[in-house]
C-alpha cells in the first residue's frame, strides 16, 4: 500500500488521505499540547507560511502516547492550536504512533531510518517525517527544531519544481 492510499481522518472527522496532498512536500509531525516541545508549533507554522504556497504543507497528528501530553478532545486541540499558536496547517484526528494500535500511516513511516540509520518507534512528540512528492521520506527526531538548517534544506529540496 502506498502512503498516499492510507485512509486518514481530519481533526473535524472528514475522510482524507495523503493523496489530497499529492504533488506536495508534506511534513507529518506527531504533535501534543502539553509537551516541553510544544513551542515547536511556532516553527511549524512559520514553515507553513513560508512554503505553503510553494507546494508544501505541515500535517499535524495529535498523539497522547507520550506522558499523556495530548489529553484533549478534537475541539480542545483545535482551539488550543488556533488560539495559542495560530496554526493554519491541517490537523488529523488523534492517533497512536507506536504499539499495537499504531496508525497504518505510522506503521509505514517508522520503517524509515533517521540520519543515524535508526528506524523503529517514534521517540517522543514532534518527530518529523518529510514526504517528498515522489514518496521518498526523510526522518527527523523530536528535538530537531522545525526550522533547523537540515529540515529547511530538506523541505526546499522536496518542493515541487
């Protein structure tokens, strides 16, 4: 199954998939509202504003698997992201990224190794997977800031021509 065929659901409950973003560079990030890394929303939103009209989108996936740091309902998550960080990028419904209940999207994404050659489970909130228009995936661990030079360079290289 292609990454683009995996059924997804928006935070509002609408059916979607990565096919809705075909031809774009997509940065999939498992997000949380009550994490020490939550301020990364600011950098993610700046990436969205900088590259959104150039064939790029951030796609946030709320996850409550790490110390219960995303306990809210879909409505609470949407309100927090909008009111606190002015998030304009799409958010999916809350999902598990590890374990037996892992969402199929993350089953595929976690097969990709990071820069150190390590694949496997998501380490914490704000792990990033950049999917280029051709389906190639680049993985960045949670502490890598959204606007780190290696992320920006990868985003710019993945933008459609």
